[in-house]
C-alpha cells in the first residue's frame, strides 16, 4: 500500500506540475519527459542543450516512439568524419541531414521498399521538361545560379540534389528540402521526413490525407481535392474521430472501418497484406504520362523483373474488399478502365500523333514552349487529362467530367486542331506543298475515325437518329412532371 500511495502522490504531483499556473507550454511539456538516464551519453548532451534552444523540437521528440525507445539526437545525426556533409558540432561529428541510409540502420525493410517506389525517383524531374518551365520560362538563374521558382516550387516536392559548399555548409539553393526524391550527399535517395515529419514522426500525421496533400494537389495532380470530393473523403471528415489513427497496426476492418485515407489504399496493412512503403505496389495504371499505360509496361520493355499490373490490382482489390463486395469492386474497375481507354484512344494518342507529325515535318522550332500549340498540348494531357484520369481512379465525378474530360475535349477540338491547321495553312502559303499534304493526311485520318465524325458533321444518319431518339425518350419521361 505504501508503494501505491507513493505512486499516486508522484502522479498527483506531476499532474499539478503540468497544469500549474505560471508555466509555459514548453516547460509543462518538458516535465512529462522521463530523465535522460537511459539515453546515450552523446544524446544526453544534445537533449540538454536543445531543450533550452529548441523547446518545440525537444518536446516533439518527447512525444515520439524514438524517445520511448531511447533513440536520441545522436543516434540519428551521428556521422563519420569522411562523410561529405559531416560537421563538428559541440565536439561531435554529425550530419544535419538524416537520410534514408541513416534510417535504414533500424528501418531497413521500409527503406528497401521505398527505394523501389516511384517516390524514390521523383528527383529525376531536375532534368525534365517540367523543370525547364521553372528553371527557364518562369524563372531566372538568380539564386547561386538556380531559379527561385524551381528551388521553392518543384524541388520542395520532388527533391533537390543537396550540395555541400566548400566551407562545409549546405547550399541554401538545395537545403532545407524534404522532397520525396531528394538526392542526399551520402548517395542515398529520398527523404523519410517528406511523410514522417520530424521530430515526432507521428503515425496519425502520416496516415492523414493532408500528409500527401503537400504535393498531391493542384491543377495537374489534384489527388487531395479529388479525395475530398469522393465518398471516401466525405466519410473521413465526418468520422475522423473513429479512425484510430494512432493504432500501432492500423488494419482496416479491425482497427477502423469508417473511411480509408490515402495510406489505407496505397500503403497500410490489411488482414491479407502487410504494410508497404512502395506506393505503386497496388497501382495498375500509370496516370502520369501523356498516354496512360499499365504500371509494368516500361519495366517489361526494358527487360526488367517487376510485379505485374494484374498482381498489383489484385492487392488493391484486397484493400477494397474490406469495405466493398467483389461485384462492386469489379464494376468500379470496368468503369475506371473504360475512362482511361477513352482518354487514351480519343484524345491522347491522336494529340500526340499531331504533335509528332509537326516535329517530324520540321515546321516547329527546336525550342520548347515557344509556340502556342506546345502549351495547348501540355494543358491537355498534363493538366486536364491527368485530372480526368485521377478523378475516375478515386471516384470524384466532377474532376472526371467538368475539370477533366470536358476540358480535354474543349482543348482538343477548339484549340489543338485549329492551331494544327494554322501550320497547314502556313506550309501552303510558303509553297511547301508536300509538307502541307503530309500534315493534312494525318489530321484527316484522325477526324475520319468514328469517335470524331460528329466534329466534321459526317456521322452516319442512323447514329444521329438513334441519339435523337434516345434524347426524345429521356425528355418524355419528365414531360408531365
């Protein structure tokens, strides 16, 4: 009984201390942290200083599982003197950047899975057409030889190549940076802190859709907005308090059932599947390029071993089955596939063929984005086409239709084709008859396909009659209401 009374007395004292008047939030939080006795000597030194200098950082660490496991500052930040980014700090050799290589000393499986993912290759944007927009067209080389548009925009999601300057400091054009595909000085790729914010590394934070929304939103990939429009997102907002987001295992159907988040579908465990840090492990289509293809297509072309799109889809369907019947899941995928194929066949492949023909005939300059049709084509697939495809993938009808296929169609018929015709007219005006005829032939072939005959007015009469009949029948249904 004496022991119990002592424990109760200590507990009461801690509660009184926590809620006592005159204490700052940081001071009250610090009182809840255990003594440093179990920490390494190095981390004791780090913590004693950062407790005063960076109280919020210190308290975030105090809420983490790292803290509970006696993993302190030094365990993550320690470095070898030979490391490119190693610095001397308070008589210790450390690195400011904690890279996936560092995390792998404890989280090896997670780092290996991440290294196989599309996230890990996100930094490749640095040499892409997209990045040229930020480096050249939007910006100028004004920050240590780099464009602030790229430094503050593209690289903060995709990742920068973090460079160490001659004096040992990290180049401010490349750091701070938590881009998912960051190229680290130690040769590793990625940033675990892109999703698991330091220094608490909260499970709940990483599982919420906002964690993905740092990058997956906006005009070209509005997954966060799409999710919020969907039934999944609506249920999340209504029932977030029932999602048990801090559960250590967090298995859908066991630990929660009110709604899925991005993590549920793409990464988290189910009764049949383990957690994965390869976000493409359950994705069957790639919706990123101008023309969608199955997720394994590029690997197959390159002769590489990879998980098939069929197996990836089967795993995603296993996630869906926690909440939906097999018939509903199968029907959804038929709807989704049909939208992707419609976009591909009616607009993306013809649009790319028009652009390829202009380039092949030498009627465009070699400079990217200096002609209006290049912007038109970019909007069509990179913005509107992606929105339509992602909208269908995540069951957001407004993004599929009005922000998606409607705008794809308007861009194709009202801008791309008229602008293409201008090249034909110019070739004729310049006396380049062969070029003009070659351009005409490709456009004619496209417009004579059944799905485009409406535009030329050459639809068969029976097709026109059938559509008019269906419209009349539909309208008659409401005639007397």
